[in-house]
């Protein structure tokens, strides 16, 4: 059973790393080529700003969630 859990954790870790890398590449591509990057299909930075604004409206609960995500990221991906 531990082997399965280790394998699943490894896959999830790789999936999260891939997502973070794709997010970084898409933001850089949008900065370099403008908001209408052909292979992305939408404005990534606009969506990120919208997410951050919605988190700001939620107050302390959003702050706790952001810290939990940062702690999880540091613990599992380092």
C-alpha cells in the first residue's frame, strides 16, 4: 500500500510542477508577445489578476488559504 501512495504522491508532485512551469511560461509569453498569444487562447495575466482580486475580497480566509498553499508548495516540492 505504501508503494501506491508513494507513486501517487510522485505523480501529483510532477503534475503540480508542470502546472507551475506552464503558468510561468504563459505569463512570460504574454508579456513578450502581448495579450493575444495564439497558442494560449486567453489572457493569462488578466485571469491571474482576477483571481487575486477575488481573494482580496474574501479577507482573512483567503489569506489563510494562500499561506496554506505556500506552505504546501514549500514542503512537498522542495
